[in-house]
C-alpha cells in the first residue's frame, strides 16, 4: 500500500451506498502535508509531461490542486459551479452531474485563462462515474488546449469513470483505486498498480 | 506598496458597482507563488499567535488557505456552502449573505473538525461587508474554539466589514486595503498600513 492507501485504511470510513468518507483529511478537513506528498508523487508520475497549467473544479479539488501546483511551478485555474456576476460572459461551459449532490451543475471557466497554448494537468479529489472529469476535459478541448494528464486522489474502480477515460487514451493516474469496499466490515480493497 | 498591492495595480480591473476583479491571479486563476508570499507575510503578522488550524470558506478561500497553511504546519478546514449527503448531520451552521452572488447561503462545518482545543486563523480572499467572516467567527465560537487571527488578501476599506471586525477586538490583517477605486480611470488607492 502507498501512503494514500494507508491513510484511507486508517481514517477513511465506508458508508452504505458506496460512499467513502475521507473528510477528515481530504475534502473537508485537509491534511496539507499529505497533499504535499501527493504533489511529489504526481510530479514523478507526470515527469515527462510538459505542463504549464493545472485545472480543477470547485470546491474540494482546489486545495489539492494548489499544493500539487507547487511541484510543477504552474498556476491553477478552477472551474466554477455557478455563474457569478464577477465572471465575464465569455466563458467555456460544460454540464456536470454530481454523484455526491445528486444534481446537475453548469461548470464554467473564463476564456481568459485557457487557450491553445495550455498544456493542462487536471487534478481532482475523486473519480467515480467521471462526469466532472468529462466536463473539465470538454472545457480544455473547447479552449484548444491539450490535456497532458489527469491526476486523481481516490478513484472508485468499481464505477466506470476511470475505465472510460483510460479507453479514450488519456494518461490518468489515480493515487488510490478502490476495487471494492464493505460498509459492514469497513474493509477496503485497492487495485494493485 | 507591498507585493500584493503592486499585483492588484498591475493585474486588477476596477468595474462599475465597486467590483474589483482579481480573477487572473487570486480567485479564478490562482498564482501559487503569490499565495506563497502571502503565506510568509501572514506567518510574520501572526508570529505570536498559537495557531493549530486554519478555517476558510469555499470556494475561493481554499487555495490561499492551503498554501498559507504550509507556513503554519496546520490543517485547513473549509466551511461548505450547501448541505451535502456526505456530511454528517452533526454540523455547525451559520447563514451568510454573499456580496458577489447576491444570495444567502447556509455554511456548515462538521462538528468533528472544530472544537474547544482549536486556535484558529481564519483566511479568506476578500473582506467587504464581512458577512462571510461573521459566519466563520460564529462557527468557531459555537465550537468553543478561539479565533486567534483573521488573514484577508484584499479588504474593501470603503465597506464596513473590516471596521466592525476590528471594533469587536479581533486581530484582523488584510494584505491590501482598498480605500477607493475608480471604474473610469481604473485608479486604486490603498490605505497606508
């Protein structure tokens, strides 16, 4: 087991309905030293990629993306989930369905911050059915940019988001891939990588 | 002018309706090296404070809070703006009105992540009327924790949020305080600190 898998076993909680709660260290309370380790690991796994921007989605992707960005010395752009009056009308847009919140959101990125020169690493905390990720990929494509890689903290390997994204040819790296989990015993099985 | 004021003059855009757009480096695209400088400055300004946790609010506070947290070696907890099915029922709650989005939100923090032992530095990107900040202070108080300090990137000094918070006796540090700004000329005047 790697450092993140160990932490998930130690502090993650399996709930009914395929919910894995990692809110004590990943997406509500955030362990910055852990994020730093994740940044170093992503830097290793995407060592050959020419990355000049990190793209993520609010809210829980932002913290990880910012700490990871220190390892790549690049800025972060986060996709916003609702139209703010402070965003220019000139935005890239995608529709994203949230597994957690059971609702659809428009996610937007200002056209000023993504373009054909951008070589993007997409970062997010979770990958399940892949809807959020597909929205971010669609936005980078619309901007004419290149998705150089996708870095995920926790992938639910028993849902099909990861398989679809890999089938499409993207370089997707998930630090922990949960093959199965049991709410009764609390047991979590990870995919060998 | 300090480093943040210089950056605001260089890249900030003044819009009608007292809107200061800093989305190219602060709250949509995020300049991580700048955030790092902000973290070092907050560490200096709160050198005497005994801080074991940083609290912020989604979404645009999270990136700054995480980079600042590296300078204090503490975890970050971010208040969430809507009730997720992944949050336990046991939460602290405050109602917050957003200047930007013209709407009211419930913000919540899980009771697991704030308590009487917590000495909190609150971090946010903007301070205007102070509603978000008042909500976060109320949540820390409800938890029995102590607000040791409040670190803001950009304060709109011509709105009354900062004055109220300082009058209440909190140690509030804003890296840039805008005294006035002019949408026609683009001129921005900062308060001498």
